[in-house]
C-alpha cells in the first residue's frame, strides 16, 4: 500500500524540527518491506539515466547512511517517507527486489547469470550454486539463506555490510572469503574451510572455483584488495574490487568472459583491460552514495566515459544500473 506522501516542504520542516537528519538509530525500529511508491520511470534510456542521476544527486551521504545502516530494522514510516522524498532510495530497494525475482527465474545452465545489485556488488547464479561478490544492500542479509558462499574484496563498508557478514558467518555458517574476516563459523560440507585468506589460494565450492590474488587500493593500501578469478566450467568472471594497480591484475584465464572493475580508483580502464583482456568489461562502483557528489561518487556519465575509452581501444564494455543483469 502506498504511504501517504509528504511534500518536500513538510519533509524538510520535519527534519528541521527534529534537529537535522535523524540519527541512524532514530530511524531503526521494526523490520519493513519497502513499498513501491515511486512512479515508474524507464531508466534504461539516456533521458532515464539523467533523471535517475538527478534523483541520486539529491541523496546526501548523511541521508544515505541514516537510511542504509538501519538494515532490516529501518522504521517503516520514516523509511517510506524517505523513499518518497528521495526516489533513488526506492530504486535501490527495487533493484534488490528485481534481482531476487530474477534469480529464481533465470536459467543458468548454459553459462552463469550475473546481476549488479549496487556499487560493485554482484549476484551470480550457476547451474548448481548461488553466491555474491561485494554485496552491499540494506537487506543483503535476507539473501544469506539462499547463498552457498560469499566473496568480499576488502574491508570498506561500500563492499559488504556487517549484518550480511554476521548472517552468513553466524546463523548460516557459510563460507565468506575475504582478507579481513575470521569466518570461524564457516563450514563447507563437513570440512571446516573458513574463508579468511591473505594468500594466493584456490577455493572450490561445488561447480565454482575461486582463485584469490592481491592488488593495491592506492599508494598506501598495498595488497589491500583481493581480486577474485571465478571459474565455472570454461566461463570466467574476474572481479578486481577497488584496484589502483593494473600491474597486479594477472588472471590465469587468458580471456575472461566478464571483468568487473572500478574505473576511478587510480587505474586507467584501458590499462586494466590490457592486463585482464576481458570479453566484456563491466564499469562498476558508480553512484556509491556513502560519498558526496563530486567527492569519490562517480556518475553514470563518468561510467559512460570509461566505457567509451574501452570501446575506442577495442574492448566491449557496459555500464549497468542497479539491478541490471550483466549476462
Ligand atoms: Zn569502494
């Protein structure tokens, strides 16, 4: 059911009366399924992307964190008011619902199905497995019961959520491969295979092989980001996280099917593409709302510029929006 709309003026007045944006814990109450209250805009075309960008630009990092950090305990009334005032938040919720619905329907028998949820977070369905890389979403923990395992490239809050990790590691007792979480609770079959590693290592999960390697996030966070080379039969996905150093991207596969990368972390996209040699480059880490506009928050248009450079150099590239299926 559609929540009663609050005008912008009322919303701003309510926030002012409350002494500014509500603190995260003031927003958090009972669990809430998000209402679908925003009029549908086709965000596939150029106009749609522009409208979507404007909606995103209206979300400050403070508003974002006050909303997102509540996780499943977001207060229902305030959450729906925020989604009406800031439609990008509704799209963020819709993206998660879209991926959830498509997971069940997707046929992944010929090759894995891959979706971008938000930022660099992907969901991958294979013939036998379901897993995520860098999944960050307010409701990510609700996906944990369906997952076989999860991968996290590095210890920055835009690449995972603590609630998600706790759900996987705690009640689900599933493997989370990362370079910063102990993952004591993880079991795979009967064997304890906690996913913590800082080595170059290969994990096997059913029909999926995951090879870890390390790359730099910047000049001082050396070997801080894990690059994951994920193979399912002869299909390879390479996720390089927040990589600043193309020199450390060395997949074993000579021509991975899909490469997910950050275009503005210090590595030129074409340098990365020369190292990885992907069949399809996926420009990700755009519109990460924890940063302010113009300050480590890159737009869809920034992504398009990276895509163009890759295409000029002879690579195929795409700029998925939240919830888009990549392959
Ligand atoms: Zn990041």
